[in-house]
């Protein structure tokens, strides 16, 4: 059984110059993959008529489905709708349901409804309107020669809403292909090559319809099993069998059997344990706390983070001894250990995490190498500190500190070295 092929076209000059990062196409590709639809290409083009037409012609020659995002706003540079209207030989007409929604939306926001906004209610008479409850620009569904072309707003949350409510159910009903199912095993603390060596015999014995991918990250390696087949229940059974085999073989480094981020893994543990957590962050400026609070329900276990960027705050708010900083430096095992222990008491939590380091020139970079970071995790009885070195730029070093920090917390609460 051959799968339906799709292509994704993202429109906008801002994407080509790097002003905006394209997250839409990756999200759409994942959702199509879950339906058993193969994404052949992802193409980005600027706000230029000929470039969009060339991309559309090219993708329609190979794919049965083309998803387009961007260029549906009310301003002059938003050319997707009139272009598609011309491409499919339609005429722009006012959709009364969209118009009513727009007027109600502007009234609720206490904003005047302009003639320019009226254009948002105009749609080609040759398309099926995909209602946009989250915004002003409706999506559009076109068909030609048995192929489907869907145009969606570029605003991510609007695009996602229309995809989930309108597009995916229609595609699922229209295009029935092979099932594609994924299962994961998440490991931490061991490199990709060492893991591959430990499971080489199991990997070699995988049947033809199941593939294994290694997805390494900061301190973490994700093993993703992908199966394809016509019987979903059999496919799930096969995948979960091999998932259990890999997890059993790698038991000492497995942290989850779901492809979820570390902050969610930590959240589940703290929720189940009815334990609380708090931070003292210096060089990360609250970035670790940001990741922790991305998890719904984190307020049940996370009490807060003291962003002690200056030595003055380390001393006044946390109570780190001035002599400790003067003798050992702000970036040291002694200082970060005091920070972690102090956070336990100041925030009144069961567990704490502290971090201090040098992300770029300045501070103690004359004494220590840039990228030097000390972290500590503590409970009410003891603390463990560890030194890291991240050889990247300031932004990447902060990202690494977040990942390694959460991993350090996980190891501490699970009593792993």
C-alpha cells in the first residue's frame, strides 16, 4: 500500500531572511505523519507572486496534498489569497459567517472595524472556507484533479487550531494510507555510540516494517521506533514489544518511555512524590524556571526561582557568605553549594537546584574559562555539586545549562551518580 504524498509551502520574506523561525512546517509534518501521510518536501518562498506559483506548480506535480501557510493578512504584502483566487479561476466574494465573526471580534476588543479588515471576509468562491475561531484570516480548501491544496494563516496558534479542527479530520477521511506509529525510549548519561553497542543485536533483529532512529541531545539520547503497516493494532503490539526489549537492556540509563521533555518527566515525579522544588539561578537568569513552568500543573510542586545575578543578591537574598564569594569566587563549588542549601530554606522546599557560571566575557572570565558553569542540587540533608564546561556562544551555553541542570535534578532525585 503506497502512502499519500504531501508538500508544505511556507510564505514570507521574514522566513527567508531569518527574521522569523519557521516552526509551522515542522508541526504540520508531524501531524501529517501521524495520519500516515508522507511529507516529500518543505519549501519556503518569499512574498513574491512568481515564486509562489512556481513552488505551487512544482509541489503539485509530485504531491496529492499541498499545505500552504502565510500571506493571508489584511496588508498589501499578504498576497496568498488573491493569488490562489487567480490560480484556481475564482472570484472573491464576502463570506457572511466570516464577516459576522470579524465584526464580533473587533467589537469585543473595542477596536474600529476598517474597510481593510472587510477584505478578510472575502474568499474565493471556488474554495471551502475553513473557519478561524482564533483569528481574522480564514483558511481555504481547494481541490483540483483529485488533489487538495490547503491555505492557512501563518500565525502558529491560528494555523494549529484550523489544522486540528478542520483540516486533519478531512484529510483522515479522504486519504487512507498505511498507519505510521512511533514509540520511544529516552536515555540519559550515556553516549549514542555506547548505547548502539549495547543494543546492536536487538536492532539487527528488527523486522523490515520497524526502524530505529537515534536522536541525541544535551545529555540525552532518544531512541525512536517507527513502524509502518496496514493493521494499526498489530503495529502497536510489535512496536511495544521492541520498546520493552530496548528499555530492559538499557534499564540503568532509561528515564522515560514516552517522547516527552525533561521538564515533563520531572513534573510527573514531583507530582507523584508530593515534593516541592525551588531554584537559585545566576547565569541562566531564570531560564531553567521558565522550562519547568512550561508544564501544566507545575504550580503544584514548583515554588519559584531566585534570580541572583549579582553577588549582592546572592548575599542579601540567599544569604551566601561574602567571605565564600571573596575566597572562592562567585563561580565555584563552594558558592553554588551555599546557593542550593540556602534556596531550600529561603523558598521552603524539599529539593533545590542552583547554577552559577560564565556565559561570555565579563565577571570572572579573567580567572575562569568562558563556559565554566557550576551546578548544585540539594535536599534538606545534603547537596551535590558538579562542574561543567560549555564551549559554545552565550545563547547555546544557556540552553546547555538548562538541559544539564534538569538532568542533574533527575539523577539526584533518583539517586543516580
